[in-house]
C-alpha cells in the first residue's frame, strides 16, 4: 500500500481507451466515488509487462461498514420498485456494457493479462447475465398452494434477502461480478462487492456504467482494498444477509466459518479439478481440439480447466502425439497482440506452483512432450506444456492446476476411469469425449460433478445453473435458480371462511 494517491498512469496502452471515465481509481460507495480515509492506495500492474496501470483506493473496515449501511438504507426503496422498473435499469446497464465492450476488454487485458480476444468474449459473457436477469426480474412470481385446511387460502412468494456481499476473483473479473450482481439486483437485493485487488478496474468500470444506467445510490457499491479486512467485515455484519463468492475452496471455507455466527445465505463457486475422459471411439482430431480448448483457455487459469486428461490406452499414443503438435503451435505473448493465444500467469505464486507440479510429475516418471519451462516472453509466462504418463500420485493430478500445463494418463476400462475421475474432493465439471450414445448417458450419471460436458467444451451461459458438488461449491449461479438464491420463501395463510 502507498501512503499517497498517485495520479500518473504510466501504461501506454491506456491511450487506446475511448471513454477515459471508465478508468476509475476510487471505490464506489453510496453513489459517490470514494477515496481511502487514510489516503492509502494499491498498485494495479499489467502482468505481461509489469507496467503500472492504476493506483486504486484501499478502503478500510470502517468504510466497508459505511458501504453496508448505504446498501441497507437503499434496500427498502429498491425492493419496492416494480420488477419492470428494476428490469429497465438492468437492461440499460446491459446496453452500456455492450456499447463499451472494447474499452472494458482493454482494461481487463491490462490488469489480468488474458488475450484481448478472450477479454472481448468475457465482456459479451458478462453482459449476457445482465440481459438475462433484466428479463427474469419480471418472472419472479408467487405461487398458489392447494389448501389442506378448511376455509384457508394459501400462497407462497419470494422476497429479496436484503444486502448481499459479493466477492469476485481475478481470472474472470467482469463475468463473475455480473453473474452474481445482476441476479441479486433483479431479485430486489442491494450489493456490496469486493473485487480482487489484482483486477479491480473491471468492477469499477462496471460500477461507472451502472451509475449511468440509473442504479440508485447505495444499491450497488464496490469496495476496493485488502480482502481480509473488507470481506471479514462483510462476513461479520448481520446486515449482510448473503455472501456470494467465487474463488478457492480454502477461502470459501474461511468465509463460511466467518459467516456462520450471522447465519448468512451462502452461494459459492469454489475450486475445480476437472477430468477430461477420451474413449477410443472418439474422433482423434475432435478430441485433441476439445482437450486444447478445455485446458488452455485463460492460459489454464480457469476453475473449469481440464486438469486431468484420461485417454483410453488403444488411442493413447496417437492422441499424445497429436496433442503435442497442437500445443507447440500455441502462440504465447502479451495479451494486447492480436496473435496471442496464451498470456501471462497472474503472479509469481502461480509460476511457482506450476514449476513445482511439473518437477514433481517428472520425478515420478512422467515425460514432457512439449514446453516444460518458463517462456522467454517474461517472468510470468510459462510455456504451454504437455506431460504424459502422469501417475495419479503426482501433485498435478491431486491439486487444482492454474496454468498452461496439460497432464495426460492412460486408462483401460470405463469403470476404472469413473473411479479415478471421481477420486477427488472437487466436483465442478467433467468432460467426456465418446461417440457411443449409451456410454454418454452412463457417464453423465456416473460422474460425481455438478456439470458434465459431452463432446464439447463450452457449456456455460446465463440460462444454465452453474455450480458444483462436494468441495466445489454451494448453490447455483445463472438461470432462475441463480435469482432464487437471493430470495426467501414467504408463506401466507389467509382465513377466508
């Protein structure tokens, strides 16, 4: 943290911003752009070059409480709006996000490092949740219950919880915010959001657009600063009725523990350790393309990434050779370059973890067919890597991998690979590649995951309930279920005798 608030932004690419007002360095509280009361800020840097992008206000616990109080004051009026009125504001927010997609994508690439084309894809994905919940806001209907008591009429309706705390990660800084916030706002809740300190600019730009769309003061607050201070205050405050978090299972457990005394509703999308299972009836080129997309999107920094790739033995050698050729063709570099497919990792801790996992796998007998070391592009770049003959005991097969390293191992039978794929505490998503229709159905039932993708990678979107089982999360995001998570059921029994 710095003791002063720097005003000089040094990254040359910021000259490409069309709307400079989208670059915000202050937090957003109660409709006001808010500096730290103790004049502290933190630096946001481009992981590709190390250049400074911005200095952002670091708010403290007291200012976090002020944001919670503002959201609490704003809640009665926001919930009292007709759903159609909330929908109009959300629709306007969606339109502004779409209109600003180039600037928003540029800011995301500068603070997160992902290739610009991926950032543009995420902005479209983020906008889709706002559009979806603008419509769903109008569909949160009451339901009638057939009475079991004489002279009584019964009704069940959904009512908004109140203030919702939102904590978002650095790997999808826009989409994770809109997926949570749009649902909560559509339900009639108000928001206190804390973005990752590594990627706060995307959230602040969305707050700027939300203000332009007409979100009233106090309805949508973005509190930037140190997570342990801000999130801790959100968890302990009884006015915060729900916590929605995307991030590691370890931090999710901590938030759950801190929220327990106030009995908050929890919606959590936590770690993933996805298996990708390729059967010997698969088309090999299709299987390799699926594996490439499932593993290397966002440079492997994705909870949906295929971390454990199982290939049936009769196809194994041909698959590994074809996969290695495709991996070697991936282009690594600065996300601002049009040709870049693999960007930098987020921080040195990610590089260290990747290096440890690769070294451990090789020590246990794995072979490296591609990559396997730091990339010449910079200290946070790692070569797209393929490890084969990886044992189940290797760290990379037991821990979530956040980097561009694919681990492949053979299997013999369907029952065997189901047992190996399920042998993890995680249960977010699993991928299966097979042309056998009966096997597709069997695998869909047998795999202990919240989502199963058959012969494809892209399965997410606003209409579907996103989430996992076991240690991969609680609840669902997206779809009508994502909206219902921010409501309480209220039962009315009326005497009409």
